[in-house]
């Protein structure tokens, strides 16, 4: 029964353990009340996953609290059916976190529960069991001979078990010896062996990173700056209260070592640690580093990210829920890991846009990490060589403490950055066009010296468009407002938004001209050109097209580290967090790409990208160099990055942002309307804007509605409205109320994104 819709007229019901309020996982964003059968009252806890009757169905729900928010007659409440998992699936702090996220990000409670509770857990999956076998009765040679005469296969099994030092899994033994299950049952009946079930439960699924490359770690000597940062973090940990630290260290300055020392301090306090990385691709190397340091101390590290199978996620969840594991490493969703007594939450590369979820619930992993740390009275340690302007602004306003690592460890020099003016290269008219002579010469030199090179271009495919110079035909996606990209390896035109594919035309579909041309360039074309001027080099491309096979990313990185690859060509997945000592040259093939995006963060992201990519060079004993290819060499962003002048860039960019009151000086909320009929979508966006302007309690700046930069995606036309607000918490409740009362056409879908990262 819905306790919000039916206020009672009688005395309150019991608030003991016989009545609970739950949040269902069905899209009904309300608290519902249920009675707890006597036999389940000792099992039901706050955060338990239960099965309840709802109308004519039975649905999953999470217990939010004991008792009801409003009085309701006990006799009208239905009984819940069962407790699905033996442990609460949501910790108390996660329940509080969900309430804050619901109000701040304007998302439903059930969508948050689904994000926090793994699918395998919601389905009621249990850990697989391995039955173990061992000998219980030793028989003499004569009795063994009789057994061999009557049942030779049973004798083989008995002798095999007799030679073992410990019980072994039944399935493994039967497979190895080629035996049937009847051999086991016969020996059990005879009393010669026994099956162990009482303690036979095992984590039967493979940890996908159990074979991750273990990065060899020497005994690090902590320098003065690292020691100062560690001592500052230790002081915050010792208070057992919330603190936020921003670790700003240049690439190669030893931020990971500071993280590890902070983790050890948190573990000594009896707490748990969550370690966030921006992308799944960075997880293997991070896990390898942590396990190499913590394994000897008996601390288990588990992996948590969206690419795990149901069984793998279940194992990780079970290890964390039972306290078997105290450290969890993963991407954005790991912020919801069900750890108890959280003492430290590390957010590595905190500036990365990948921490923002693009689908419901649209949350930012970094900001959620900060708020969860506040709820748990824990320390949130954020680190980056290029911190976001939002975090640096929080330092300026006193919300975060800052610890700075200004130099690379062991006195290694930062790489020398060269800027290649591609306009001059075009005027000279020499070379393959996409590469400056300077970059080619340095790549040849590195190959001859048996050193490695990384080439970065944030665009996959071979050519970005197909153009007819006769009639102006341009191959565009029929479902999206974007050109089709030519992929040469499988001869397809592909849309990178909706993934639709078609065969590339041999002549112009509009005028039948044979002069159709390929324009633009991506990773595939760069790979092809490199192989032409370095024919003996081992060149490998790394982008989402090439990395479709599971664990292929990890395999290629292992080969690159081992020196079996000379040139690595890739997109942003190779731009950060990776440490290869033999890489002495990094080339940014087209540094202007990110600067051309219509986004107020374009300069910030371009600066971050150049600094991060440059940081992959010179991390070993040999000095590194970076070649930045650009058509606008005098751009302030490129010049700040070339000099490594972070303070200068920060001052200029904050001045620009403050002039127009863009974040971090105000919050930005994106409200998007989409549907298959553009006139209808535009109409409802206009109607909503009028209603909003006349009903808000305080004045906010509203821009739009206007078509989105990419107006059509997957046959849906998109219009957006921007709200500039000083405090989200003041505006969000009014937006939610007005949105609930607004009569929207069923063909129009609207979404609200608070603090958006992708403005396209």
C-alpha cells in the first residue's frame, strides 16, 4: 500500500521490526509500507533486498527504514514475501547518498537503487559451490587390490586422493581423471572418502584481472614533497572526520605512491578504501600496482566496474559485503561499492570527463565521491596533473586542501615540447601531409635507437567524411546530424553516434561523379602512413574499433611494456595514467581537434589533453620529447601547455569564465527535449520555458530553447534549454515540482542533466 497516497485516520502503526518502508525497483518512485512476517523479522535489516507484492505482481524492493512515515492501519498492509540476499545490499551511508542524489540530480530513487545494487544481486544469484573430496578411511594393500579388481576406476580415484595434501574440488578431479560421478558416490557409500559441503563455498568465477600484469615495485624513496603530502593526508585521517584533498602533481611526480601510503594509513585505522580510475582501460595497471604492494600484507583488492560479468560482480560484491576485501578499485560505478567503515576515497585523474554518467542516473563520480566521503566522515583524495577548474576553485574558496608535487621523482626532467606549425609544412609541400618533417625525423631516430613512440589523435576511423567536389554531396548519417566515417579495415561507412553502417560509394550517389574524395583522418590512416615510412617497425593501433575483444587492451599494453611494439597509435584511451619507461617520444598529430569543439570547456580540455599526453614521454632514464602539430601555434592554450605554465593558464581561463559567469562561478543545468517530430519537440520546449519563467520563486538565467549542436541523433530531434543557477539545491525542488505538473506529450522525452560535461 502506498503510504504517501493514503494518509490514515487512526493511531500510528508499530515502528518496531514488524513494519518496513521500501523503495521498489519498478519505476514507482515512492515509499511503500509492508508488514514483516515473524519468521523474517530477524533477517530484515535497513538496506535488505526483499521481494514484495505490488498490485498483481511480486517485485524487488530495498528496505529504506523500519516503520512508516505516516500513520496507516496495520491490517491493510501486505506481508513481504522473502529476503533475497543474506546481507543488506545497501549500506546506511549509501541510502543517505541516494536521497541526496535524488534531490540534487533530479533522478528517481529506483534508478539509483538499480545503479547501486548489481544485477546479479538483484536476481538473487548465489555464489557457486565447489564440493571438496578427501580420504576418510585408509585401507590396506589387500583391500585396495580387491577394490581395484572389482572397480579399477574407483581405485584410481582413491589412490589419487590418498596422495593429496588437502581436499580438492570434485569437478576438477573428475575432469582430470576422466571419471564419472558414480565413482565418487560409490566410494562415499563405502566410507572410503567424504564430500565436504559445510565449508565448500568458493568464489567460483574468475577475477578478470587475476592475471593482470603485476608491476614490479622497488623500495621507493619518498621525496620531501611526497612526504609533506602524506603527512597532510595523515593528519586528516587521524581526525576521523571529513576532509577533501587535491593532490596536484606533474606527470611522473609519484602521485600513485602518495595514494598507496594514504591507503596503508587508512587500512591501519581499520577502514576500507575505494580507489576510482576514470576508465576501465586504466584498471589493469592500477590493480597490478596495488596487488604487488598489498598482497604480501594479506589485504585483498577486488575490481569493480561495468564491464564485469554478473558472476564477477557478484564475487566482488560478496567479498566487500562480508569484509573479506578492504580495497576496491574500479571506474565510476565503484563509488557505490558496499564497503563498511569507509575511511579513504581516492579519485585518480579527477579532471576526467569519464567520471560523468551520460545516462540515467546522470551523476558525476567525483562529486558523488566527495559527498559520500562527507557522509562517512572519511577523507576524499583527488589527484591530477591537470586538475579541473571546479576543483581548483574549491581550493581557492577553502573547501579543499591542496598538496603540490612540482617535480618528477628521481629528478627526471619533464619532456621538451616542440610546436610544429602545420601551415608551414603545407607551404613546403613535402612529406605525407599529416606529419611534419620534425615528427618523422624524430620517429625514425627513436626506432633506430630501439626506443618507443606514442602517436595520439582523438579520432578513430580512416577518413572522417566523403565529399563530392562536383556537386557538394557529403555522406551523412540518415539517422543523425553527423557525417559518416570511413573505416578502411572492414570497408564500411559508420556513424559514431548510432553505429549504423553502409558500404562506401564508388561514385557520387547524387551526380554519379567518379571524383568522390575522402576527407579528414583518423587512427587507421595514421597507422597506415606510419607503416609506409617505418616499414620495419611494429605499429599497433589502439582505439575502440581495435579493442573489441575482451582483455585485448591489457594484452597490447603488456606487449608494449615488454618492447615488442615500436609505435602505438591511439585515441584518448592511451592519453593518461599509463607508465612506459621506454617511451621517449609522443606526437600529437592534430592538437587543434579539441579546440574546435563549441564548448566553453574546450580550452581547458585541450590544455589538459596536451599536458597528459606529453606526460607519457620520458618517464624512464632517457629524456622525453613531444611534438605538437597545430595550425594555430600562437594559441594561448597551446603556448601555456608548451611551457607547462599551469598557473598562467588557470588565471586566464578563470578570468574568461568569470566574465560570462560560467562554471565554476555558477552551476549549469541542461534540460533537453527530444522526439521524432521536431515541430512538436520545439513546441513543448517553448511551452515549458514560458511556464518556468512565470513560476520560479527566484530569478535565474535561462537560455533557449534552441536546437542542440548535434540536432538529430538516432532519428530523435533534440532541443535544449540552459539554466544558470547559483545553488542547485534551491532550484532543483521547484524544477521537480513544475516538471511533475507539466503536461508533456507522450512522444516527447525530456531529461535534466545537472552539472553536465557533454554539451553537444
